[in-house]
C-alpha cells in the first residue's frame, strides 16, 4: 500500500479522482520446471588374494542431463566425463580377526543440482494496481487481529514488463566444455582387539578437491568484446569455451589468465583455480556392548585448507549451491589458508548402561575447537571496482584492508590479511543424556525414549561478523562479534512400537 495523487499517471493510465492510496499487488514466481535424467553404472569385484588379504576393486561411471520442461538443455555430461575408480583392501594381519589393516582410495563426482538450472529459468514478476477502498478487520487464531485491504477499482492492465522469460539458448550462460566437480579421498586405518570387549584403532584421511562449477564474472575475453559483465557457469581457473554472439562462433580462453579486466588500471587477469584439502587423524577406543554397558571415545585432529569451502559459503552465510560469490571478483578466492569449517580438535565420548530389562540410560559428550576468524575487506590492489559489499551475508570480500589514502584506488595503501588472522572462536561443548523405558511384557516391543540435548544449555558463539570494512578504510563496528550461537537446550520424546 502506498500514498497516491489523483490524476497522476500510473501504469499507462491515470489514478482515478478521489484516490488517496493504492494497493500494489505483486505476483512473483521464480524458476520453471526442471528435470534431471541420471544414470549410473558400477562394477565391483571382491578378490581374496590370500586367506588374509581382501581387495575391493570398483569403477563407477555417471551420466546426467539437466533440462527444462520445454526440452531445452541446460547442461549434460556423458559416461566418459564422470569415470570414478575406487580400490580398497583389508588385511587380517594375524589371521584370527584381532588385528586389521585397511585402506581405500576413490574418486567421487558431484552432479549439478537442479537449483543451478532453476536460477537461469526466468521469472514472473507482475504488478496489478488497485484503488484502496478501506480495511477489513480479520482475526487470526495465533497472530490475533489484523487488517486486510479492500481492493477497489483496478488501475490499468496487469504490468508484465518485469517478467523474464526462460532463455532458449544457454551457450553464453554455460560453458560448452563444462566438467563436473570431483573429490579424491584416501583412507588408511588400523584396528586392534585388546580382549573380547575392548579394542582400539587409528585411521588417517586425506581429501582433495581441485575443480569447481561456479558462476564467474566474465567482463573480458580476448577476441569477443560481447563479454563485458556476465556471470556464466564455468570451471574457474581452467580452459573455458563460450559462445561469442559478436563473431557467431565459439571462443576458448584460459580463465586462469583471462576473463577479468580491472576498473581503472585496465589490468587483465584470470581466476585462481579452486583448491581444498582435508587432512585428519582419528584415534578410537571401544568397549563393545555386552547387554549391560558400552563405551566409545574418540579424538580427531583435522585441518581444512583451501581457497573455497565448497558449493556453499558458511562464514559469509551465502548458501546458493554453485552460485556462491567465490568468483564474482578475483580477490574473493585469492587467499589460500584455513577454512571456516577447520575445527582442529574434536573429542567425543559415548556411553550406554542397562539398569534392568525396563530401564536403560545413555550419554554423549562432544568438544570441538572453534573455527578461524577471517577479515573481509571491500577492495584490492589496482582495481577501482568493489570486491565485496559490507553486508554480512552478501558473499564476496577481499583479503586486502585499507590503511591510508583510501579514497583513491590509485594511491591507497593496502595490507594483506591471511585467513584466520584474527584468531579463533571458542571451544564448543555439548553434553547430552537419554533414558529409555521398555514395556516389560513378552511379545510386545514398545519403547519410549526421552533425550535431552545440550543439557548444560551452553550457548557458545559459533560464527561472528567477518566483514571488516564498510568502505575502504572504514572499519565495521561489529567485526568479530557473534552472529550465530550454539543451539539451546531442547528435549525430544520418541515412542516406538514394532509389530
């Protein structure tokens, strides 16, 4: 609802005489029906090389086709594009099952989500204007009394000027040679039985990601002046082929060397290739369930490093899969270092105890070290274009902070800030407990479990304001203060009856 002046032009006509206020009724729908046809082939063989050594060999191939209801293709990949080998082994070192050494190596592909295709599918954004003829008082059973506008005369036709139809040609929006994201994983482990009840083990994990599918700002392509500020879906840091409307031909360029031209200096550059590694070592101690009690303890040391977290961005709160602003500016993924989800230490304790056939109890305890605090600026050297906004959930951001002459891009002095340069958030502790009641009647499997999570009701900070500047050289007043806290204490009652 908004004020109006009778006789003023609106929507191709004039506002009727006597009108003091109008209602703008908006109909907004994003996306269009999107389908994915997916196929997978997997071949596996278990080979007992010796009585004590087992090999597991596998090969998986995937194929998919993302398309719209109209039949227009958004993206597709054939079996030859997504071949994932896997190999594993298990060695019974003593031949009696008490000592095992095992390992696994494999590649795992992540197909495109429909969310990405839906983003390019166009939108319906229609406005219909009415004279406001007063209000009707309504009652809501929860919210209480509210007022509903009374729609009077419609002013002009439905305004459809903001509708964006779904495109029929995606050659400038999706790279012709788009390749799918994959992750390689390697695991080695050792387990040893101490006696019939107790055992211990240790395992090491290494994961590596070196490819991304993201929208990237492409405002310069040698040989194709058409690209002056577009965000096609590409594999950043790799060779990219897009359609050039200027020449009516395909253009291929190395997006690690071309794709972006800085404002002011005119420097031409590309984007850093994505990289992320995860290294972990876990120690475990187990006491097996003997119909009376059981116990498990583990300690995990891990390190997560890279220049992009993954298909979403937790620290800046930007969660549109494959549309995170890592590649809206070369500064955003320039920094390689500890990532937001790098919790270096994690401790877990789990125990259960059976008092009798009717009552049993359990408890869990976890403690993990806090993630790193990283500062995000808004500019970077030799560029007059913003590298990120001051909004906490706007995505983007630079690792360069301005300290002097900040009003002029050519003379300002910037200092580089590493990932995690401002320390870490506090440790997060979580104690839980549960009690289970079992109906003591033969032949009837009826149970009720009451669980309490975060029993101590701790509310530790788990995320903070990471925007350091609002404009070059102007520090945000809330940098480093909390934005998200540990979930408060809550309970859950579950009743199960198996029959």
